[in-house]
């Protein structure tokens, strides 16, 4: 066993995480070597694998951590307190928060902190209840200004996503706080977000085998969602193509982009290995009233995802019209089109419950508390 693996095992042993807690690596994939932690609210026990240092409870208290190979040096208010494999700050009061800074970014978080080093890079892990984490994700991913019912939709989706995607387990935590996993923006003070998380506490979406589903979402489907195999390669259950009338008047419902006909012909020629003269002699118009997977003209076909990527289009739900020496894309929606359509969900949640919204966009799913899922999994 190599040293880094051993360290992660030691750190995992030091954790008290369970399915209702989650460990979030702060500052994404940043490779910081130093961090400062500032006291904000509550009481914290500060300790390492070999020693209890003190209780942190005073305004102005600051602990600095500096990585050195696979160990960490800690300084309390400028005075060195030790060099250890890991350090922890465990909350000892219900109201609590700390501000963490890695020099370029800072974040206020509730819950516990664990600090350790792998190969001279400092890892700062926030161990937090899953519901507090979900509040910070809604703040980071959806932002402010939505209805309570829509925040409930977002709460169930974010909670399920967190349990489905545990991409960082090999590093000693489950998720990072960046778009790579979900944007987690730390302490939330918005009352509607708090209420939505409490109202849906511990609720997740599972398929018929009690697996947490991959709760994919996008900005606007343009009136029809699509299956995963039309965007990537594998067909995922619970993500069927549905017609959506809720999003068609929203801000991302329609778009238009014009390019030169010559660049379009050049692209088609490259993708199909046919000469430019072939495309100059046929009708290049293409209509999409229902979603398709391929652009088809003559005997040629190009996957719409490739067109979208190459011309940086908002979606694959577009028609193509040749106007003189230009090609005009008339498009609908924004994003990959799989799973929840956020703008549709926002409109639907004005007149429907969050459960109805979830069942509209995700098919053959059940909404249930995590503890019930765990119970069913025993059998
Ligand atoms: Zn990540
Ligand atoms: Zn939609």
C-alpha cells in the first residue's frame, strides 16, 4: 500500500460521516498549499490524531494550515501548535460557522472541517449534514428569486445528485464544490431555500431497483426533452423524451444564429468525406419539429451534437435554412435537453406540486427518504 492510500484510510477512520452527512472538498481542484480558517459563530473543538488543542470560540481566532509533504503544520493565532497527518475542527454548538480562505478564494461553511495533505497539496474537507449541503448547492446552482415549490424540486434533485455522483471517494471526500460536481456556495441565509430543504428533508429520487437516479438537468428543452443516447452514447433509464409546454415562453425558449454558407459546407464536407461541390449542388435545408439525432441531407448525415459543439449552438433542437450565402439556424431551448428542464420546472411549479414537477420530467421514479431507501436495500 502506498503512503497516500494509507493516509486516506487514516483520514476516513477519523471521519464520522454517515449517509446523512456528506464530505465536500472545498475550492474544487485548486492545489493550495496553505489555508486560513477564521472563527465566525459557535464553538469548535480543535484537535488532531495525537492531541486536543483547545476550544475555538472567540471572534478573531484564526488557524492557519500549511502543507508539508504528507503532513500539515497548524498555527493558532500565529503560534505553531503541531505537525500532524490531519487536523479537525468539530462543531460543538447547533449554530456554527467558519470562514475558510485558500488565499485566492474564501467560503463560509457550517459543520466540521478536516484538513490534511496529499503530496504537499492541502485538502480542506467540509463535513456537513446533507440537508445543509443541499441549501448551499441551491444557493450556488439556482440562486435567489424562485418560488418555494421550485426550490423543493431543486432540493430533491441536488440531494439525489450528491448521492449518485461520488466522484472523489479516492481523495477522502465525496464531492467537490465546483461545477465538476455541484456548485456548493456554503452557508445559506435565504429563508425560502431553508424552508424547501426542510419540507423535502432527506427526500431523493430512486428507480425501481432503489438506485439514486442521475438527476440530469438543463436550462430549457425548447418544448421536448431527449433521451441520453441522443446526446451521449448510453441510454439511461428514467430520462425519457417528453413534450414540455411549460418552457416555450421562457427566456431561453428561442434562438437564432447565422453563419456563412461556406463554413457550413466546409464543416459538412469534413464530417462526411464528401466534396464541397456535392453540398453546393443539393438543398441543405433541414427541419426539426420533433427532436432528431442527425442532420440528414442527400445521402449524408451528421450527429446534431457535433454541429452544436462545432458552432457553439445553444441546443441541438434547430432547423437549418440557407438564405443567399448565409446559413441560418433557428433553434429552440438551451442545454443538452436531458432530464429536468429548469425554465419549464419554474413555470410548472407555479401551479403544480414539486412531486408533480419531478414526475413530469423523470419517468418511473419514486420520491422517498434516504432512510427508507437504505431499509429496502437490506432485502
Ligand atoms: Zn468534483
Ligand atoms: Zn422544457
